[in-house]
């Protein structure tokens, strides 16, 4: 996944805005003049020219200048071990010489797109456009020096940040102009359908005022970029520099904010993604007022129910999400939700790949009481939770990296006897008891209870799912496995009940435990 922004500097080329009626969204004129778009062959528009002429003046270029502090130790010495090594160090290379390992400061620039949403100069863009995105973050400590907004007539304004939200990847800027500015407005993206025409206007590769057209390829698309993935996918060309620019419908309304692309090369391959207006608009309104975006939160670590997990649990495919961890003290824990529960419905809404648990809960009012339906050890269970407020991202990252404790005690039995051999035959892996010494060697928390994989059959489904020697099996079919005997009994029970797969909860090192559905070996 790549952000659609470019690390470069450029000036915009574009048309004049003198013919606009400045006190209304320019898209409103398009709606009044919708017939001018015309109808082309097979129902397509004859031309996008009128639409582009009216909308382009509200699209802007955003360039930033940042100061990036880089440790000299990070700089590689290409001449190490050669006669030029001393010369390289003499002139400050490789963290040696007179530098003394002190950090150096460099200037970096970034380029992206944005659009005006009011005549008095409020501008919307992506958060990663003004923060430098992944490249700046990996380089070192970054300090923003300046943000410049350039209009289509080449007029430049210094901008200030009104608010930004890293989770939604959105930001609101403000420029002060001596006269009213052209602007556009958000449309209703909930009415956007696959196959609808859309146009993107932005600054790809510093080529100002570039217009591309295509259709909506998919909606509610998840790209595993964050907990609230729900993008509009389009085949309208989106490239580096388009980030933060608008995706318009044929009425001239913003239905999406261009954000990311799928590409191995970094260029357009016809797969671009835009944040839908329905998701962006409330965040933008909050930021514009100087507020902080608040989201609902249950306090669970979750993962999707893939085909293997669904088969192991006897559940329908693409329905529900499984709880990998319950955070103590939060809404889920207080409601009685447990690790291993599969949450299938929240507040009357089904949990599906298109309507994830994170997205649904984030939009619920904080403090509201919501019914939750879940699947627990073969039984349907209903609970009621009081929605909490999502903590800061830094706090969440600390929680996800915390050690995971398990209250089940080890009953001994570290042997690999007949039971262990039977389990190895069924799983495609030999297992042994997890002793304190092995736990220390594997880097798992000392309180972990389970059995450890000693070896795997490379032809087994377990191996094809990425499990390997040293992984710890905490439970099978949501029942703890503190001993080899317990694991063997659960495998035998699954086979006796006619199941051909089991659900394993697996921990690797100090990483959070994951659920994996594994097919049993045929006898």
C-alpha cells in the first residue's frame, strides 16, 4: 500500500477562477447546469470539460517544508573497509570524524493536494500530506516549518493547521485571503453505487490541475490500513501527489478524498482508494470547530473470521469477528465478553467484512447502551455493553504490546508419549509441554500456559498456515491446553464429533495471540 503523495516541491498550473460565483459551492453551479455534461455513447458523458472548469478552481496544491533530525549513525558508509574510508569520515560521513555521532538536521519537502470547503479559506487534505507520511516518519524526528497552499491561479498562501486526526488520516487547514474563494461541498456518498462515474482532480507528480476520470469500482473496501478502512475504490488514475484531493460525482459534489493506491511500481494501475464523504464529513466538521474527534470503543483485540476459523467453529463464512484479547476495565470486560467469543452483531448491525466491528462501534455514541450478540463455545449469547471512548493511539499501542497473562495452571506431563504422537499425527506437528525454561528461551511471558510446537510436517495445513517450531498453542477450540494430554483429548473430541478442522489460539514470542483454523490430517 502506498500513500498517493510525492516527496518533492512544485508550482501549480491551472485555470482562473474569475468567472465563479464565489459565495456558493462551485458544485452547485454544476447541478444547475447538469445538462451541459451531455450524454455520450452508451450512456456515458460526452465530456467532463464543463464539470472540470467549474470545479478545478477549488482544488489546491499543498506543499510543506519540514526539518528532519537524523542521527549520523543511521548514515551508511559505502566506503567502509576501503582506502576511501578515512576521507569519507573526515567530511562527516558515517557518523564518524568530527561529527561525534551528533544528530544532523535536514530539510525535506512534500507535495499533495487539497480542496477548499468554504469561501473564507478552510482547506481539507490528508493528514499524511502535512506530516510527511511514512517517509518522514522513518527518517527521524520531524518538525513542521511551513505549509503553503497554492491556488489554480498560482496565488500562494501560508496555511495554519486548524486540526488533524491521524486515525482518519484527515486534516483541516486555514488560509487568509483578501477576497472570497471558490469552494466545493461534500455529497452523500451513501448513495454512491458501483459503476457510477467519478472524476479526480489533483497534483500528481507536481503536475498541477490534473483531471482523471473513471468509475466507482467497489465500495466499503478494506485495505488493512487501519481499524476504520471503508474506502471507495476507483479506477480513475490516482498517483503520487493526488493525496488529499477530491473525488467528485457527476453533480460536482465531493464523494471521496483520494488517499491511497495499490501499486508495485508507485504509479497508477487502476486501483485507487478514497475516504468516503460519509466518513470524512463529521471528522472535518469537528476539526474545523477546533474539537477533538471522539470514537466509541469496546476494549477488545479482534481478528477476522476467515474460512478456516469459520470451518473450525461451524460458523458461516464472512460473518463475525473473533476476540483475541479483552482489555481489563473497558466496556467489553464489564459486559462479560470473553477471549474466543465471536461477535456477530452490534446494536442490530451484522458484523461483516464490509461492516467491521471497529467501524460500527466507533460511530456509536459514547455512553450508549448497546446489545451485542456473540457465539461462545457453540452457543449464542447476548450481552449489553456501555460504549466507552477510544483511548489515544499511543496508549493503545502500549496495550497491544503488553504481556498476556493466562490464569490456567500447568498440570505437568511434559512427555511426548502415545497421546503426543496421536496429536502429532492429527495436527501435522509434534508438541511438548511448555516448561519455564522453554518459555524463557522462546521469549513468551512467564505466566503463559500451553503446549509448544516442537516440529511440523511441511505438507500439513498447520505448516501452510505459517505455524512453526516454537509457536505456543494456548487453546484448541476455545478450551485451554495446559498439557499435552489436554491437547490430545481436544483433538480426539473434535474427530469424534465429525469435525475436520480445529481452532488454535497461538502465541509467538511476546506478540499478541492469534487464532488460526487448521485442518486435521486424514487418518
